[in-house]
C-alpha cells in the first residue's frame, strides 16, 4: 500500500503530523512502513 499526502498550501497545514500518525498506525497493524517527509524549498 502506498499513501501520499500533499497540499499546495505552505506550512501549518499538518501534512507531516498526519503522515506520522498514519505511519504509526500502519506499524501497529504489522505493515512494513517507510515514511519519507520531503520539504521542497524553492
């Protein structure tokens, strides 16, 4: 399963927080999990 989270708005939207909570729940459900949080500056 692949889950992506994105938004065209900048900061304070909570994308990283939501991604972390989803990753924790995936691990609790015994799913292999890789979380990559990318902040593109530019």
